[in-house]
C-alpha cells in the first residue's frame, strides 16, 4: 500500500509546467499526519498487505520543518510495528543539506530527485523563484546523496515539442548515474491549455526510441523507464509497475493533500469532483471504499468493453493514465489521450527493440567470455612463476 502525502503546496522553484499550478501556500498540520498514520493499519488490512510505503511529496516536501517530518516518521515506526514500512521522498533536490542527509540515513528514506536533462533543458523549465539556475545545486546534491549511500532515483519531465540534443541528454543520464524515469509534459497546471500535446507525444516516443538505441550500444547502460519496465513486461519477466501503464488507479494507492483532502493519486487535486472527502471527517478505509473510489476502479472494466476492446496491447497499457484522460476529455472513462503513440512505442520495443536487446546481450556474453579467458591465462602464468 502506497500513501502519497503531499505535505505542502509551497515550493522554492518556479517550474513552467508545474502540475500544482499556483495554489496558495499550505502546510499539512501534525494532526492530519497523525490521523493518517493511525488509519493505515486498517487500510493495509483491507488490502491484505503488510507493506506500507509513505511517500513525502509536495510542492517541495523539504520546505516542511525537519522536526515535523522526523516526528511523523518516529510515530509511524511506533504505530506500524509489524509492517514492512518504507519511507520515500520526491524532491526538486535544491534544498538537500547534510542535516537532511542524516535524516534520510536514520529513517532509510529513498529519494527521488527531479532533474530535467542537461543544463539548458533543465534551466528552461526549473528555475528558482528569483530566476536563477537550479541545475548545479541539483547535480551536486544528487552526488552528495549517492556518496552518503542513500538510494536515489531521478525523474525527468521533458517538453519534447522543443529540440533536444539526444547525445547530450544521454551523456547527462550517464553522468547522473542513477536509474531514471522520463515523462513528457502534460497540459495541466501551469502548462494547461498547451495545444501541442499530440506533437509532444509523438516526439516523446521518438526520443525514447533513440535513447533505447544508445542504451543498447552502451557497455554499461543506465536504467531508463518506462523503457526497461516495458521490455521486462514484453519478456514476461514482470508487469509494468508505473501506474499509468499498470491500471492500478485507486488500487493499493491513495493520496492525501495538505488540507486533509484524500484522492486517488498525486495529480488529481485540481479535480475536486474526484476527491473522496477529508481525513478529518472519515477514516482512510471509508474514503478508500467509498462511491468515488469505486467509480474510478470500474474504469478498467469499462475500457475493456469500449475504447480498448480487443486491443493487443491491453496487458502493457490498461487504458493509460486516468488523470490524463479526465484532463483531456473531462471524463476518465476514456482511453489514454496519446494511445496511438504509446502503442507505437510498445510495437517498436516488441520488434526492433528485441533485436537490439539480443545483439546487446550477445555482445555482453562475448565480452564476459573474453574476460574469463584472460583471467584463466593470468592464473596459468602465475602458476608457472611459482
């Protein structure tokens, strides 16, 4: 069970595409956090799980006072004994300090950092409030986190409508050295009303294809998602975990907003009709089991009988992101807005992608055989010297 806790709407950056838009600054009160933690055992029991992930989110969650988050994690550890409890945080990376690193180490917090490619790409969209660059801070703090042994992943949101230097982007991904997830900009929040979404989707797929080619030519490829997850799903290794492919809306996931509002994911706060209610008024189990949540869960069955009927790629897509559907069509009972582009990506990985993967694995096998041969020759030479 994952709980996204959007502890604040405050942020020290001024990202051009921020899905939060320009909401009034708000911080979650201690009582709401405590009530959420108290309600989690019953929710986990309903989901028949002993695994609970608490993801601190925002806005920028590191703008919350450190004592509030540490008290919350202490309280969660106390109240959730017997559960596999995991803490995560999604941050813009600019406010990471030695003190925060000590907190992350103490509580085993896994960190996701947002960085949007090489310097020019990143700074075009993710500048500080005063207009200055945030790039050096983010790169430096990713390095600090890795040096401290803290698990770090990165998230890129790219406006693929604009020209992107693929070679520089791949070099940047290599230099960062973490697993990375790449999303395209969606027309919501500050990016609301952008008419170029179809063009962005087409170029996003083209970019992913080119990154896959470079990755398969690399001796030490970096994990790039959704590419790796889709390849694993096509090979039958595991299903895609990312919710926009997995069709898990309102299943094992719930989101709490700074004012105590509860919804089905971190993006849906702008759609008040799909808020389940408030944690001050009802328990998490009641909200998670309510009519609005049930309506969202029925989306999968509806799409299988309508928009996605007989689709060969259903098992890899599940109708796509419900938020993006309602954001584009004013109803979530509609397939993913960029369905054709997504199917093109899946077909590419199913065909050309598999050939590239095969060639990459053959090359790796030959390299390992060569290393083994060299190792044996060295051992033989050493034995003669004796």
